[in-house]
C-alpha cells in the first residue's frame, strides 16, 4: 500500500548512517545520500480526502468517526507536505458551507410551524452551540493545514473564522431569521423587565453569538435601545402620575440596578453606557422639575434623609441635575425657613440665637445668589484642574529623570483652565536663565502630550522655597516669585538701589515696592532698607541682612496686598448691606410684632436703637417696602406714614 511505502522509505532515508566493523581495521563512518521522495499518487490523494470528508461529515452529524484522530491528523500533514494544501482548504470550506446551508431550512419554517419564539431561540442556540463544537473538532483534525498554509496566507481566514463567516452569511444574515432572533431576544428581555423569570444563559449565549459574528450593534443594540427608550418613556409618564416621589425614586434606583445587572449577566459591555443614559434620561431627566416640585419640599419638611440622599445621588447622574436641585433648595430656604423665623420672632429662640441663625442664612443666600450654578460648575473645574495637575507632575518628574541634563531646581506646575479661574493680568518679568530653561523643558513635555493647547505663565501666582544661609545658620524662606527674583540678586552683590532691582527683575513699579516692603519692612526682615522707614521710595537702597534671626527653620514671608480702590470700597459696602438686609428685616418684624402699629418716624427710631451697624434712611425705606410687598406689614389706609403689623 502507498501508506506503507511512505513509511518504509522514510525509515530507509533516515537510516543512512553505517559503519564498518572488520576486526583489526579502523572504524569508518559513511553518510549515504537521501533517496528521492516518492511521488504522491492520485488515488492516495483522493482516498485520503474521502477519509477526511467522512470524518467531517460524522462530526457534523454527531455520529462516531471510523478513523483514529491521530491517523486523520497525519493524513492532513501528509497532504500538506505534498503541497495539496490549496485544494484541501477549498474542499474543506465547501463541505462546511454545504452543511451550514442545509441548516437554514429549520429556521425558515417558522412561524408557519407551531414553534413559538422561545422554542425558536432554543433551536437557534442549539444550532450555534453545535456549530462551535463541530468547528473546534474539525480544526483539531486540520490543525496542520490551519497553522501552515492558512497562517502563511494573509488573505485566507483561519478555520475558526471561516466557520464564523459561513454561519453569519448563511444563517444569521438571513433577513427573516435575524429579525425573528432579535425579536425573540427583545421579547424575553421585556418579559424579564415585567418581572417574569427568563433563561439568562440562553440570552447570554445568543447575544454572545451576535457579538462573535460582529452583528451585535447593527442587528440588536440599536433596536434594543429604541425599545428601552420607548418602554421607560411610557413608564416614567405613568408612574409620575401614580406614585409619590419617594416611591418613584426607589423605583428608578431599582430599575438602574436591574439594567446594570443585565449588562453583567448577558448584554455586551459596550451597551452599558448608552443603556444607562437612556434610562436616566427617561426616568429622571424628563421629570426632573416635576420630581422637585412634587416632592422636594415634602422630603425636607419631613426630614426624609434617606430619600433626600437618594434624590441627590440620582440627580447627580443627570446633566444639569445638581444645578436644578440647588435652585429648588434655594427656593425652599427662602420661602420656608426665613419666613418661619421672621414670623415666629423670638418665641422659638432668644434674640441672640435668632441673629446667629439669620447670619448663617444670609451667608448661604449670598453664596448661592452671587456664585450660583456658574460658580459651582467653575468650582468643580478648579478641583479637577488640581487633580489633573498632580497627575501631570508625577509624569513630569519621571520625564525629568530620563533627561541627560537634569536641573537642580524642582519645578511644580499647576495647569489652570482659564474659564474656571479668575482672570490675571499677564506680567513679563526677567527670570534667571535656569528657570527659563526649565520652563521650556516643561513646555515641550506638556505640549507633546496635549498638542494644540497654549501655555501662559502667570508670575503673579508663582512661589518658591529658597535655601538661605545667615550667620545664625541655614534657613528656608517660603516666598512669592517676585520676592524670589529680588532675593536671588543678592547672590551676586550685597547692595542694590530700587532702580537696579527694577531693571534686573522687570517687576512693575507698584508690585516691586510692595515686594521690597515685605522683605525689608515686615516682621521677617531679610533685607535692610536705607534709610529706614515703612514706605519704599525710589532713592532707597537695600542690602542683605546676614544678621537675620528667627526661631523657625522655614519662614513664610507674606506679600503685602494692594490697598482697595474707591470703586472697590463702594462695592464692598454694597455687599455688606446686602448681607445685613436680612438682619434689618428681622428687626423690623420684631418691632412691628410687639408694637402692632407705629408711625414711620417711631419705627425708624426704634430700628436705629436695635441695629448695631450704620444704615442709610433710604436703605431702611427699601426694606420697609419689601416687607409690605411680602405681607409682613401694611400701610394705614388713611395715613400713609402709619404702619400695621400683619399677623
């Protein structure tokens, strides 16, 4: 037989080492030439393929294989070694394709048969599972073909990928079959959402099939999200009418947990984000104002901490949710808390306690009113900037360790987003060469990671720690960047004039004089000024104070702040009055509640006696008008200068 000849020849070929063993003669090794490899006959190729085809057919039909698997593997290897691989691959693909094409008929019969949707899904899953196990078995026989010929040809899919391609083309891509499969899956998910128990392993297997076949997003996910949107839109509308807010909030929380659990159990991970966003939009975003109007005040009045916490957690997931909650909270405070305190007077608390309460409320009002949603958003941005800056500096330090010329200065940079922080006036100063070099190194590092951005250095915000040596010993000075530039000059010379320092540092005149004042006229005088005095003049000269002493090793030298302008003083005064208007209101209500009826002059006179701060008559008149508008008091109908308390 041909197989026996091949084995015999192989044995003969590799037994080519012989030796001469004549007595007394020297031993000699002789290497004989290999014999030519025998040609493969057509009958062997055909017979071997029939044997392999029968084995594949047995696997596909779940019957026993007549031949030993090792023998089949060796047969594939023999054919491949004789360059029959292209023909063998085509034959194998055709056999697999014929089998898969035959499977489509069992699905096209539905729904004319009595097969319900769940039975259809089970049949599809069984077909898929059989296909996967069969492909694995077939690949194990044709493994040599898969790892040699197919692997070396980039245009050919592997045996496993070929199986996926054929199943996708002939089964799942069939319009009717795909539609019924997806509809059946959606029907099962809807049943589960309605509280019924479903076979999650079945859903996991079928959705895994769609994912493996790369049709999950196009065939299933879009329809699934559309159905989810429709379901929760209707559910949100219905439950907002039927249930109170605490019950509704717990329902939303439970729904979100259920959908997250579905992602873990059988949905593809990529579906989680759009799925949860859809649920949050329909159950929370669309009803945010209604939830707050219907339930926030009740929850606050009843001190329902658990539900209030849940409300905060849920609204924090929705865009604009916290800002809307903040506005509703502000309205609640204004309408309920302040009014109750003003109307109650000092029955519930002493006058001092009431004043303290109103002071606290006043601070909250000012914070929310003046800062509002924009400030809250900016505050979040500020915190985010600081966190990102920490991460950037960790990366920058690692970057600096790999530099061939590391700097002696340890640089820390905070990257501030312009929209989140106050605006600062740019100021150009003359930095030492080593600082400039380090700035450029950081700029290259940062822009290399964030191309398209622009860095603008802010010297007014810079600070440094300088190591300094005095007669008393070594100290560390924690100073601003402007103070740093001035002090570094005294490494070169012991004395400078104001003009020399201005020219060398480039610091603006007013800022420079405040800087010199902080170094020579404050508590920590590391510089001496000649002549002595509290103010810095152009003719003054400064020299390093080597006799400086301090009990601390690290000394912080504060920069002297600029004095308020007239406009700033007016603005501050106005803000103070805004803060005090609630105290004025409280005093007015207390007086009117006690006296019941008072003339305008007597009311103003008593008010001045109670208030501990100055206030303009015009401002008092505004507060009286405000209380009249809010029905705390009213004018006498016959005498406009007479007021009556409204109980």
